[in-house]
């Protein structure tokens, strides 16, 4: 198991590469999903106010 | 409507206007000379080192200088409404654009090319390499004018486009930069840069044929 | 078949269909990512020369491929928007641009990280990385131009022209950078691909590529839906949303 994390000595490189990629892609996805939800909420709220 | 007569008039108008404001036309030239000659101060004037850098410095300076004054290409005509007139005339806007770009090059690019010996020699180029350098820079700067005009057309209606134009244009200018600098390097070594010249010719053909279409399209966006 | 295509171009229709597809896109993305990562990090055997460091290819390769695929998609969408005056096409182009930029950024960062243990420096001016760098500039230029206009329609069309000019230039940029690279290559040849890659090493790469593609669809759909609502907020159909 620890061998897996050690990545033959290249742990810092492999995990930072995967880590940075994962981080940026997750942040982008979260922001996109949030934008989708918020857009819908805004429309709904506006409909509420009209009524 | 005689297209060539109209083109001739348009070209003459641009040249006369540039002549009247000849101070503005000097700016890119002064920039060219200064940027190029400031480099040795920043690195080292050592001959061997300079010989390696000289081709690159020459071309980067030419590229940056070509970008200056591009916003003035379509800006004034856009503001005073003459651009709209040009778009409405029976002469195709792309043809008008082509002529304007050539006019811009005659005022900016050509003097730049003619000034090249002034900076090439101090940068370490030999006198024998000068014909090759001029042969490379002529199509190269003309390409930069076409490419830059696309950027100028896209940003013509923006109030403060600032450095947006260079940001848009620089990545697209890299192929010509690569070929041109390589050609200059060959010239420095005493060879005639046939290969790079062919590539520059190809790039110029591409830009001169398709560029005006993009420029006209871009100008129309701002005119709607 | 064309009616389906035309329907898709209508914002309410796209919004609805996108909403239905999202769970599928999302779940598939996660499953494929998990499977690909397991295959690449655990199952694939160690490389003879690069040992475990080669595993970076499982994020570097897909990022690089998707950075180019996304640009193509962006340019095609922009072209459709320009030629057929389809607003939704422009929205799609704007939606995928930041995703493509993120892919390009990851390709650059992972490429740089990979270079350090392999070739000793944090940056190598190899053809692929240099091309990716220029591609990032093209993405940033597109996003900057699209955002610079007050009039949204002008922004759509101007950035569309830029995208098309860019896509014409990309093969030329690739070729010229390749050529430039061969001129300046030192004794060590830098290669980010292994020439004859075994199947056990290859299949996780393909799975990851598919996973990244599905990720693109997922995030793009969210972004397109959000912008549709924003642009169409005055339209009647938005009032009937649940």
C-alpha cells in the first residue's frame, strides 16, 4: 500500500500532477453546477416576486 | 464603379493623411530602433552571444513595432462615419480592407524594412546578410500588417482596448516569427534562406487572400 | 433528423434535454474517471525507463487531447453561430472555452511536472508543450475578446471570427513549432509519448480520454443551461420551469 503512494520514489511528481489536475477540474465543475442552480433560482425568485 | 480607381483614391488618401501626420508614422520606427538597440544593454554586447540573439531580437522588434499604430488603422474612420460609407459602397469591403492594409504597410512596415540595416549592423549582422534580411522582413512585416488589421477590425468599436489587440495577435504571429528568425539566422551564417522565404511567402498569400474577408466581417460587426 | 437538430437549436428545448442528460453525463464521468485512474495508477505495469513517473501520462495525455478537441468544438460552434446566426451555438462556444483553457493549463502543468524527473528541468521547450502554451493564449484571447463588448451580439460575432482565424492557424502553428523544435534540439530527444505502448498501459489512457470527454459534456451542459437562462430571462418559456 505504501508502495503505491511512494510511486517508486516519484510520489511528489505523480501526486502533484494528478492533484493539480483534479483540483482545477473539480473547481470548474463545482462553479458550473453552481451557476446552473443559481440561474434557475434567480428565475424562480423573480416569478415569486411577480406573484 | 471602377474598383481600381476607387482603390487608388483610397490608397492615396491614406498616404496623404499619413504624410500630414508624419510624426505619428515615426513612432513605430523609433520604437523599432530603440527596442532592438536596448537589448545589448540588457544582456551583453559580446559578439558571439549577440550573434545568437540577433535574429530573434530583430524579428521580435519588428513584430512589436508593427502592432503599434494599428488601432489608428480603422479607428478614425469608424468614429467619423466614413467606415460606414465604405461598407455601403458598391466596392466590396474586403477589397477596401486589402487596400487599407497595404497602405498601412507602406507607411509602417516598409520604412521599418528600410531601417533594418541601421539596427542589423549594430546587432552583429554582416553587410552580406542584409539583402536576405530585407527579403525576409518585407513579406514578414506585410503579414504582420494583415494579421494586425484583423485584430484592429475586431477591436475597432471597443473604447479602451488597451493591450487586447497584441494579446489577440501575438500567438497567431508565432509561425512567421519562427520562420523569419530562422531565415535571419541562415542569413547571418551566409546562406540564402530559401526555405524560410517560401514559408513566409505562403503565409503572406494566406493572409492576403483570407485576411481581408475576416477584416471585412469583423468591421461589419461594429457597424451593425 | 433535421427536425431534431433544429429543435436542439431552440433554447428551451436544449435546456430541457440538457437537464435530462446531465445525470447520465455526470455519473458516466465519475465512473470512467474511477476506472481509468484505477487502471492507470494500479493495474498498469511500471515503465521500463521512467518507472512510475510515466503514470503522469494518464492525466497529461487526456488533457492535451481534450484541449485541442475542445478548441475544435469551440471553433465549429462559433462558425455555426456565425453562418446560421444561431445564438445557442455562440453560447456553446463561450461555455466550452474556459473548460478548454483548464485542459490546456493542466496539460502544461502536468507536462512541466513530468519533465522535471525525466529531463531535469521544470520546463522543456518541446514542440507539444510550446504548442499547448500558444493554445492557452488563443483561449485566453477568445475569452478576453468575448467579454470586452458591452453588446453581447457583437461579442459573440467578434469572438467567433477570432476562433475561426485561430483554428486556421493551429495546424500552421503546430507545424512551425515542430520544425522550430527540431532545429534546436539538444542531444536528448524529449518525447511525451512512448512509441510502442503495450495494451495494459494503453487501455487506461483511452478510458481516461473518454472520461475527460464526458467531463467536458457535463460541465459544458451546466454552463450552457446557466447562460441560456441568463440570456432568455425575459422570455415566456422561462416562467414555466419547475
